[in-house]
């Protein structure tokens, strides 16, 4: 946890007639403020910009909207697994304003200890969050692959512990067809898990980037 503190500078008001002369310290403060007022730079307005600067400003504004919409899509889909709000990277425009040009949302991707069914639900939510924007980035897709790996592992644990059981069906020879199908499905899932895990190790992180 980070606790931020703020300090407020109290500037003495102007001297009121009949109350005497301001102290030397107050005179220095007033002089400093007056000097800052004279040297303060006013950001240029759009009408003061040339054509190239206006084009750059339009691009920055469009990028700002895209980045914010992208990260808000991640945040809305992640729900309780989002670790705080979006973090943005900014670029100063020719008008003196800051525009978001990149960003990310931190996501909790840890499995739920001792509860593979809860882990499965969590993995599905993480995957939806990673792919929530209309244009997921390569990093987003990597996180989605890592979530798929976690989901497959949870499914295997559920099957091994007998969770989410359904009534078993038997074939004409009296063999347990459900068990045979389950074994085949588990082998396929294990292969998918290993593939997804290799993708995760190659670049998966817990940040969803815009």
C-alpha cells in the first residue's frame, strides 16, 4: 500500500490598509509570485498551431480515445481480478496537453488454492478480459493463452478428483464409454495445456496492454 501525502503552500494575502507594513518575508513571497505570473507560459490554442501541428494533435487525440477505450474494456471485463485502475503512458501534444499513447491494466492471474473449479471460472474471466477490446494486442493474446493454460490445468484437476461428474453411459459391450471418452479428452487437454504453457513462458505477463 502506498500512502501519498500532499502539502499546501499558504500564500499570505495582500496587506490591508491600517494593519501595518508586510513583513520582509511576506514581501519576498509576493515578489516571487509576481515574477512567476510574468514568466508563466500559456499553452498555445489550436488556432495558433500550424497545419503539421494540427495533424499531430488530431492523431494524439484519436490515440488517446483508443487507448482509454481499450483499457476500460479490460477493466470492465476483469471485474474483481483487476488490481486497480488503468495505468497510462502520456505524450505532450503541441497544445501543451498530455495525451495517453499507451497503457495497461494489472490482472491477478494466480490460481485459487485447493479449488480447481473456482480456478477454472477465474481463468475464463481472465481470458475474456484479455480479449475484451476489439483489437487485442499481442500481449493481450499472450495473457489469454496463459489463462487458457490455467483453465485446462484446472479441468484436468477437476476430472482427477471426480468433480463435475455426470452419469456414466455404457456402450453395447457394457464398456464405460464415458470413461474412454474422458481419457481421450484428458490427453488432448494435456497437449493443449503444454502448448499454451509454452506460449505463456514465451511472453505471458499479468499486464493487459493497449
